[in-house]
C-alpha cells in the first residue's frame, strides 16, 4: 500500500483497531530526541513523525505477522544524557532500530555506543559531517550534511556581499562548530571574504556592536535558534543593517517565538524546508493535524517519517521468514533500502515524502536538497534558492 492510500485509511479510521493475525515476532523501535528543555519542540517533531509512520503502516505490519512497539527516550539535548540513554537502549534486546538524534553531539555518542553491536540508527536531523566518517556501517541519515548547507551558503553569498565580508559566529556546540568550519571552507572556495570568526559570548550586546562596527554585509550564525535569537534582537536594537543568516537550526516555529516579532529578513539554509515544498506532503499534513490537535508539522517530522519508513521497509525484508533478526543483519538491510521518488500524477507509487531515498557506502543520502530561505514581513519563510547535492560530491 502506498503512502497516499495509507494516509486515507489513517484519516478515516484508526489503524490500531480490529482483529489481527497471530504475531510471530516482536520488535521495538526507539526514538532519541529532546522531549524536555528548550529544544523539546524539535524533539517532539522527531517523535511524532516516527510515531505517525508506524501508525500508518500498523495494519500492514500486523498482516505480515510483525509486531512493533515504540519507545521514546528523552536525551534533553545533552551528550551526557545521551550516553545514559544509549546504555538503556542497548540493554533492551528487543530494540532493533533507533530514529535519532536531533543534536549531532548526541548522535555521535549514540554512534560510538551502538557501533559494537551494529544497532541500526538513522538520523533525520543530525548534520555534522563527521558522523559519516567514522566507518559506522549501522548509521544513515535522511538529511543533507553540514557541508551541503555550507556549499549552498557560499554559492548564495558570492553574489550578495558586494565587496564587503562575512562575520561568522558559532554557538560552540558540535553542530555549530561543525557547520561553521564547513561554511568557512566553502566561503574560501568561492572567494567570499570573511571578516572574523568567533564563538558566541554570553552577552549578545557587545558582539552585536562588534559586528556592526566591522561593516560586514552578512553575519552567519552556526547554531541553534535559542542561541541565535538574542544576537538578532541585539543587532535590531542598535539598528544594524547587517543581513543575518544561519543554518537549519532556524528552521523551527520556536525561532519566531523567541524573536518576538524581530525575525523579518532573517535567512537560513535548511535541509528540511516547509511541508508545502514537497509535492507529496499535503496528505501527511492532514494526517498530522488529525493526530496532534490540528497542529502544523515542520520539516523535522517529515524527515523523521521517512526515516521510520526506511526502518519499516528493512524490517519487512529481514523478517520475511518470521525468525529473530539480529541487530547487525537489520542495520545492513537499512543501509540497502532504496525507495523511489514520487513520479505519477496520482502519487500511487509513493512511499516517501521527501523524495527518493537511497544511501551511499558511508550512510549519506545519495541525493538531497538544501534550501536557502528567508522570513518575510509576515514571518513566513519563503524559498530563495534550491540547491541539489549529491553524496558523491561531498568530501
């Protein structure tokens, strides 16, 4: 059954009701994301996207004799907490796959912990380039890495700096430092001048004054929205006309809430994009709103849905004989999943929302896209430019 038929069924009835055949095997899929603290909105989107996928595929899995339950872990956006979560996951032998994490620092901890048992985990959000350079055969991701965002940033800025430079700021997290490093390299490759690179200070006001005095055309902020918002507001307060740009850490509804009306004109690159930028997302949005109190999903939930679909496809293949599937065998099957993009007008051949899904030997998505976006005067993000990135072009 394709995604649209599944969505129609989900919208008309509950997939969890009705008689089911005797189940031969039971598995658990875990999610790891911040479900409390300042990044809880993003973590909740990862949880919901995963949850919705398994609800939509629930009847099909039952008919195949596969029983799957979900287990949600709160990493509090902390690598230290992630280490404790990883131990709990490894101890539960029913867990065969993991969707997560949001933060690259947490995904790195999970990767180190899971490598020995080759426990499959697939990230819909962690973009740090190093995650696919460890040689982990059990890690994949549905989003483009930092280098892809950096290339899109440099291409865009090349024609926008008008003889001025760029002030690069990192929030000193694994995500921010990884993204800023790639941005600096890409700006150099495209001959875009950099005025200064700095880690963010506790008080944004002095940094805002320093940026204004530098005469920079752009400030590029590599980090999360909770760290960026104070700097944007500080720049607005001193009437700086510098253009503010960042990565996908700004691609969240919480950013505009934190900005309190000061977000107009802020630009960002994103590996997500708004749901309506995907031709196959309208039914998903409708299903999401039905399931979660008429709330709107963001890109994290769509990419998490597709990450869960990858796990479901791998599970259907490996459990065909209704025999216990090892973690190593399952992770190998995940790496080999290949799902086509939606081509037909009626979308009957669609399983994914975010396009074709296949993975390189290192776990990168073979083809991914990066969007350059800007919040307009009514604080709605608009697409400025779309860049397609192939895994083979990444270093």
